[in-house]
C-alpha cells in the first residue's frame, strides 16, 4: 500500500515515516519548503539529513489559503496528496481535506484539535474554525492523545478516536555518558543537582489549552531554592512565545543566578542534556505527554509531568512523577533530590516502560494495523 504523509511537528511525522519505511511500508513524506520552526526539520532529528533528503521526502511550496484561490502549485499539490492508498495527515494539514475528496487518517498534535475548531474572534479565525470542523468530519480515524477526548465529544466525533504510541528508538534515546557536560554545568553554576525543563514556553493567554505550565515549574523551583537552600540549577530552553514572560517571572522571584537558558539544540545534543540531568520536568496542564516525556524516560531519567485519563490506555500506567500544582512539583523535587537511589529506580522503571510500549516494533505494528483496517474499508482512489 502507498502511504502519503504530511504536516504536523515534522520531527514526529518524519520519525513515524522513517520507522514505517524500515518496516517495509511505502511511505512518502511531504515537507514544506519554508518551515515555521527550524526544529521541525528532519535534520533536527537526524543530522545527516543536512546533506540532503532521500527520495521519499518531497519538498512542497504549496499553501492551503493559496490553493483556495486557485494557485497553480498549490492545486497541483492536492493531486500529489491524493495519489496514494492511505493519506495520513498531521496537525493543521487536515485543512487540505477541504480540497481533496478522499478518506484520510488525521493525527492531532495539540492546537489543531484543542483550539482551532473552537476559535472565535477574527473573520479568518471563524472561517478556519469552520474548515477545521468540516475536514475533521471527513476523517476515517482521528489519532489523539488522551486529554483530547473531551474535544472530540464536543465535536460529536468521539467514535473516530484512535490512540497510537509514538515510536521511540530506544537505542538512540538511551543512557549515555554525559559526565563532562554534567560537571561543566554544576561547576559553572555552583550547583549539586541539575533540573531540566525542555518544554517551550507557553503559559499565558491560554489558561486551559496549549499550555505547558512553565510558570508552575519556575514557581516551584524558586520555592525549592529559597525555602530549602538547595544548590540546584534549572535549565530552560529559549523557545516559545512566553519566554520573555518567563524571564520576567524569574527576575521577580530573584532566582536568575540559579537558571541557565539553553538555545534549542538538535536531538543528538539534547540527549546529552537529558543524561546530564538529575530530573526532567515536562508539562503540567494538558494532562498528556509528548516527545520530551518519552525521550527523557527512554534515557532513564526521572520525569515529572501531569497525566490524566491514561487509565486503560496502557496495560500499566507510565511511571512518571505525576504532579500538577507548583506545590506538588516542589514537594517531589525535594523528596527526590534527597534520594539518589529512588531517582535511579524511577529512571530504570521509566526506560523499561518505554521499551515495552513505545519501542519501534510495537509502535509500528499499531500503525500498520490501523492502515490495514483502513484499507479494508476504503479502496484506492
């Protein structure tokens, strides 16, 4: 079967496509020539891609809004998308299904389901919201993350829901020697422990959705340092629309000297930072996890996150440190900072869990099974 894939955060769709191809699946991945974020490029995941893409990755200059008004290149792109047995779209790429009359699979990455179908405000937002709902209604299956069930129910699309594990290469995301990096960070910051919060900074203006809870991490860390006198350093990534707000909060809390800002780095370098850290802090509002969570756990590092509605999704719950409020985060930081043995145990349990439920073979089997089910219901166009 021929599979066309397009859209989303490209390190996700690229990884899924790559691993499916390794399983013998005929997958073509379409990538926009101009990316909204440099970390979306496949070379961010695999740096050898900087030398050029293989033939199964196709570059497009199409734009959905241009296609609506008849732009030739964008109209031609709709034909290329349709030339397949299975069309697997990620994120906001589902909008193209307003121009393509074909059953498809759609995989949500957050905003496209959490907010876009419900947006109100400008005329553009209202139109895109209507087009989003129309496109989602045409999907044969919607691959979601657990916190999104409520949104599907609001849209009357709950019967379309699927859940598929993201494939993780546990040989790549693994415990590695990062002693030199760890020593450097500790020495430069007069610290004894490293806490790493790699999530992009989005915690204002959207109090219930698309919110990473960075403010909770900063508040918890400030209290941890001031109340308990701990010599720890918090590493944050200089990425996201609320970076300035986070820096302002850090200054007001008087912990600037305890915080290190890291520019976004390719995955090979990120793996070193995972392994140099004593604790990873992910996101604390949505109730679901993403790539950072799985990558950090695969590296065998205790990982904090807020998880809800995961009962029954896996045979056993993820062994994350499941916390929600800043006080919860502070309490668990203090507890684990005093117990290196416990940190090691949680780290090992975390890696074992990812190995069981997100390894390449297990995860790809789930995608292939969904594709086969799709093929049973829909003939090639």
